[in-house]
């Protein structure tokens, strides 16, 4: 039996699935402890449910035409966060940390592609289980999945979600032990477990009481950037440069943001734009996961586990040898290292949770709390997208 649902009904079911994900996350300690996103939990639960429906002969067809605009809206919100002024505020540590993160993303793809090739599998499978889903997270994985599917990676969406979920779990599980080892090293050398410099939390934008006006401005800016971004994407296509559609919107948003930082045309709310992007991301993830064919995972289950375990070791090594060393070999460097592992394996939420555990136990780490979110949530996405596209061109 075939059941076809139009757009409003599809969004209504997606909303229900989001509520289920939120409920499960707060009722199951494991899911809450390791910061699995509610849309991923609910969407994965829905995919399992619809798989069972398919087994008993029920086919459910959703109208997911709004999925692409939602994806563009989320990445546009990231573009608005990419302020060059933030790089200046963060100083040299932001640039150093960004350079290490880009290098680590390159290593993720190199190791993943090599391991996949050694197992007799397409190198792009290793890339998909590398920076695409680990540095990028589930949103980037799902955004790039059609391109990986087009070059021969069967079940790319299902693989992307599974890899991202494994990465998020490991980002939470291993972040604490890494930080603990570094803290013990500092204690053995009798180094203080406090911040080495005085630094206050910086309020990036002031807000006003005119919430409705701010909301209109935020929605308007997102739509304008998405519109301008379509022209940028068309330009790339005309000059035979293949990039995801959201790159144009991110570039447009970043340009508008930095021009506004200089000329102060509008006083928009950073947090509000981030929240709008978060809502768009939640619906995009759920709509993507609702239609997953999880049966395609069985053929790559073992290689997937091997690839993720290799990345666990690789990112732990980078955290302890590169991040800790080049970020100062002090308490703040140790906190930064555990945050680095969190977002390079999972999401920025993993990074903040990892750092929060040490800050609550020892002392504040203002430099880490400035550097890690700026790079992990904003700037690494630009570099990672170009790196993924380079790998697609290289291995396809």
C-alpha cells in the first residue's frame, strides 16, 4: 500500500519526529551524555520505523521539496557568523588553531581514503567517513551525500548518518580521557591548572528589546543572502567550477556580515540568526533521515567501524601532539585539545561539553572558550567544503 503525503503533512510528521527525538534524548542518559542531536535521534528512530513499515508492505512517500531551502538557510546562518572581526579578537591563537584544524581534516581524508583503498573499497568511502561527516557533522554529510552517491558510493546518505553518529559518540567518549592525560602531564610538571592570562568573555553583539524587528531583520538577511548566493553559485557553474549550492549562500552571507561590521548599516542579532539556522538544520536533518534506506548499511558495516576507529586514534594523536603543543602547553591548551577532539570527531556541542567538564572541575579557560567555538562552528566549514570538493574531483 502506497501512502503519499503533501508538504504540510510531511512537515507536521517531521515536527512530531523532532519532539520524539527531544524526548528520547532527555530520557536516555547515554544519548544526553554524549550530545547526540535530537533531530538525528528522532530521524534515525523514524528511519527504523519506516523500514519496518516497508517490510510489511506499507510504502510512505514524503514531499521533501523544502529540504534544499532548509539546508541553504542553515549554511547561510553559518556564513553570517564568519566575521573577520572575530578572527582579530581571537588573535594568533585562532589562526593557529584554524591551521591545525585544516591540517587535521586533510589527514582525516588521507587516512580514510588510504584505509578504504587497502580494504579494496572506493577511496571516497574513506573520505565520506573522514572530514565530510566528522569535521563536517551530519549536516555536511547529508548535504554532500548526493555527490558521493553520483560517483558510486551506494547508500551514501545512510553511511554519512552512521559515520556522523559514531563520530559524535566517540567525540564525547574520548574527549574526557584525552584532557585527563594532558592535565596529569601538567600536574606532573607542577604547572598551574588555571588560565595563563586574564581574558573576559566578549559580547559580540548587543541586543535590543525590539525582538519582533530583530526577527524580521534576521529572516530578511537570511533570505537576501540565499538569493544573492544563487547568483554566486550560477557564476561558479558558468566557469565550470563544481561546488555545493550552499557555498554561494555562505559567501554571500559572510560578505554581508563583514561589510556590516565595517559600515554598521544594521544592528542584527547574531544569536537570533544562529537560532533560525538551528531550526532550519533540525528540519533538514529530520526530512533527510526520514527517507533513509538503512538496509544499505549492512554491506559496509565492518569497514565503517574500522574507518571510524582509525579516525579515533588519528584525532587523539593530533589533539595531544599538535593542539596541546602549538596552543601553549598549558592548562588552556589542554582544555582546547579536548574541545578540538570533540568537534573534529562530532559537533561543536561535543567540544563545549568536553571543555565544560574540565572548567567546572578546575578553573575557567577563557581563551579555549573563545577559540574553539569560532573555529569549530564557523571557519572550518569553509575550508572543509573546499577540501571535500577537491577529494571528489581527485578520486572520482
